[in-house]
């Protein structure tokens, strides 16, 4: 159950990153590309951190100090 | 004969340390992330104009792909003075064929959705190498059709990501996706589960230590999977598979568990 939850969390984090990136690009103008680029970078890094701290940790058993 | 043998004998030329550090080491993953995001962002932006808004290519009230037809017609036109946009006759013939057969109506969907897909995959770092390859193919075609714009820059970045496919998606989904799927020459956890009936050994072919079916490094050889006890043994096995597998004995598929 723990692993399923961790996997769903990881997948959801990356799916959310993709959705946010699409929403940002599709709904904002192209006048300032840096302002569009930075939030995409932020959501991708956030998804990666969630994957590392939640999914990877549970699957490799690091939370148990293995 | 000796010259031919010497020239074509099996010899692996290893990359220098700097090249391996750039294209195979995870310490440069943040740099690959920025390159990947820039490229993905550009593709997503290009695709967004084609699938969304007033000037979109697809899902319009009339026939789809009319802007694409205009683009192709401009590309294949031969001006009375100066050089045509397309340098290669075979590519002009190809575009002319597609215009004449009204392929732009469905091809516009391929390009528009392809650009969006490439953009998303690069941004989340899923199959980054394949996404970069698809993007490079699109750039290549735009350049063949005479459009320079930012295509040369995107093409070069895509090639670099293609070379660094192993680490380009490290800060991304590939961090988990690639080890799970693996490659044809090194099956990952998913493929190993599918092919577990074809695992040929219970002990490391190199040092005879026991192997773990779920975690040990795998190599594919002659259609069977050989597990090594550690990465060092796997490297030795990959260098000289015939030697170790011959020494190990005939490869007999073991029955699948469960």
C-alpha cells in the first residue's frame, strides 16, 4: 500500500508538472519568455524533489535506513 | 587478408573521460535540465500556436491544415529570380506530392500534436533522447524546406541531448523510467519481469557468486538474459560474453517463477 501510494504520488507530481507547463505556455503571451521559463523550471524541480523524497525513498527502502 | 583482419577485428574504442563526464555522468544533470527545458519550452510554444488560438492549424471550422498548405506552397515555389527556398529537387517533389494529394489536412495534426508531445516529453524528461530525436527530425525537415529561423539552434541542442540521452532526463521521469524499462542490451526491471523465463543463470558467469533475479545487473546475449552479481562483473561479461558464458556452460532457460 505504501509503495502504491508513493508511486501514485510520483506519477501525479510529474503529470501535474506537465499540465502546469502546458497551461503556462498556452495561456501566457510570449513577450517575456524568461517569466514563462522560470515557473516551468520550478514545477519540474518540485516534481523531481517529490519523486526523490517520496517515491524513490519508499522504493529503495531508504526511510528504513537500509 | 591480414590487413582486412586487422582493420575489421572487433575492437571497442572507448570515449575519453571528458566526453563520458559530459554525456554519461549525472553531475551535469542540471545543465542538461536547462537545455532540455529550453528545447521543450520552444517546441511547446511552437505547438501551442498550431493547436490553440485563432491561427491554429487543426480543429478549425473549415478544412484543417490550410496554413500548412500555404507554407508548403511557398516552399516549393521557384522564383523567377534568385534561389528557390528548397535546394533539393527530391524534397520539392515530396512536398509537391503532399500538396497535390491534400495531405496537409492530416499532416497538420501530426506536426501540431507532434510538437506539443515533444515539448511535454522534453519538459518532464520522459524518453528525452527519443523526444530530442523527433524534434531534430522536425527541425531537419523545416530546414530542408528553407526555414532557418531558430531551427539550426534547436537542431544542435537536440543533437546534444540525443548524445546525452542517458543523463539528459536524470532530473526528470527518465530517472525512474529508463532503469525500469532498460534497453535491448540491458533489460530493466519491467522487461526482466516479462522475460524472466529467459534468464539463463542462477550464479554470476564471471565469479560464480549467486545473483538476485530482481536486482542484479542484466546483459542480453544470444536472446537470453544473463545476470551478473555486480556492475564490475557485468562489465567483464559485456566485454567478453563468449568467454564467460562458454565457461559457464550451456545457457538453459529456467522456468518462470510463479
